C-alpha cells in the first residue's frame, strides 16, 4: 500500500504553522535587555531566558517528538498548542525572572510541533522530499527571523515587553483551528507497538546504527551553537556604543536577514540535486564568513547586516541538508530520527547561548564572536573526516535514485497515513 502524495495546500499551511510555533523560541531574544531592566537583573542573568528556551526545546524534542511515531498526531498537536498558549500567558504576567524562566522552559518544551510537522510531511513527499523539507524549513526560518522583528516592534510600540508574549499566545491559539485538520489521521510508524519507555529506549540505537545520523547531529549542534551565540547577545551589543539602540533595532536585524531566509527555500532543491554533504559544506562556508565579518567589523551596522544574512542562510541551509540526509533512513521511525538530530541541535543551541552570555559579560562582543567562531572548528572537522559513504546519486522527480526510492509496503505491515 502506498501513501497518498503530499498536497501543496497542506504543506503551505504546515509551513505557516511551523513559522508561528517556532517563533515562540526566538521572539524573547530582542527583549532581553528590556527584561533585564524591568526585572532588575544583570545582562548575563537575563540571558538565561534564551538558554531556558533552548533547553526546554531540547527536552520537548526528547520526550514529546518520538510520540509522533506512536500516537494520533492530530490529538498530539491540539494538546501541545493548548499547553503552549497557557505557558505564554503565564510568562506575560511573570513577576520575577525565576517565574519567567520556568514559564519559558515550559513553553519551549511544548512548542515542538515543527519537529512533528517536518518528518510527517517528509514521509509523504517521496522523491520531492528535499523540496518539501525546504518549504517547511523556509517557514521555520521565517518564523525565527520575523519573530524577533515582531516582538521588538510590539515591545517598542507598547513600552512593555510583556505585550509580545500576549501576541504570541493569540497567534499560537489560532493554530488550533488549522493544524489538526492538516495532519494525517492515526499514529505514525512502528512506535505504535512500543510502550513509551521502550520508544525512548530506541533512540541511542538509532545514533549507533546510522553514520548519517551521527554526522547530521554533530553538524547541527555545532552550527546552531554558533547561530545562538550571535542572536542571544545581539540586543546587548546594539544597546551599547556606537549603536545605542533598543529592542526594536535588535528585532529589525531579523527583518534585515529576510533575503537570506527566502533564499534558503532553494536549499532543498540543491540537496536533491547535489546531495546533503555538498550543501553542508557550502552552508558552513557562509557561517564562517559571517563570523569573520562580526569579528573584524563588529562596530559597523552594514557588516552586521551582511553577516546576519550569511548566518541565517548558512544555518537554515545546513539544517535542511542535515534533515534530508536522515529522513531517507526509514519512514517508520522518522520522528525518532528527527528527535535525535534536533535534540543534538538544540542542546548545542543552549550551550551556545549560555557560553555567549558568559563571554559577553567578561569580554564584550569580542568574547561572543570568539565563542561562536570556536564552535565552527569541530563542524569543519566533522564534515571533513566524518563524511558518510555515498550510496548513490540522489534521485530526481520521476527518476528516483537509491537515496530517495520508496520501497513498497507489505500489506498489513503498517497502516498508511491519510493526508
């Protein structure tokens, strides 16, 4: 039995849903300076909010995303969206940093819907897997990019950082009317036959058995650590001379990097044509050049804008390549494969945010650049020596190669999802 093909209208709706939900991880970043002032804490202490968001997302990926291989994804999405809305409203009225940090941790734990959407859509895409991953990846990139602009602008217009959390709660709640209808009915793959503890126990084995997954995990962790190091401290850098600007300016940097976010939509097609490893190498080069600009011309607005575009383009393209590499390893466990990859990536993001906050507190912007650039060294080493064996040329639509060929199912082995 074959799966029905992915429908374009559903992919677009899921891309938008991914943009809105992933925004909950990133929109607090331009608000950190305002939060520090409002709650009367230091800059590095306020930076813990960014770290809490990354840690919570990693926890959610570990504990929640594997369930997409075992339970009804429609019901799972409804529960997650409801919990996320509640957490955002708690954060909006938080009286102190401790409450805000706990609420941020809870919100980021439950807002993992993008990492359920992505493998579900990819498993239905067939030879167009890279294109579908690229389109939904574009939604995630735009969400993370524009969320900073929106939250900074809302905070600047209202004079209160809390209003940004209220807006985020309203947008997330609206998805309850859309997302469950766009997802396929029923549970996912082979995980439906496993208990929850056994489902989680399969994760280390996936990492052990698949060299491609190990490479994607290392590249995702290191590059995203560098990405998070930059964005977590950007608002503080812009608040100091020679810039002296507020939260709205930090948010505008996300808007400035919109061209790179749009260009990243083509990364999926490039991965289909040239393979994910070639795309990873090109993406890593973009990120290296970005940090070179940050270090050499950190006091120049133009250099920061150009560098942020290269950083967004390289990070987004690299993630698409990493996921395209692992989504061909078995659709019956695709959510768990994505769990291992994203857990690695966002654990790296949490480390990058925390290390950047400490480095900025001690050495200013130079410390942040050195920390971010330092994460790129193991990424380059992994890409050079950890390259997986080439199983064949990636397929094209209508002429699937060995990487993208979908094997026929044995009748009765596993129920097909209905899109």
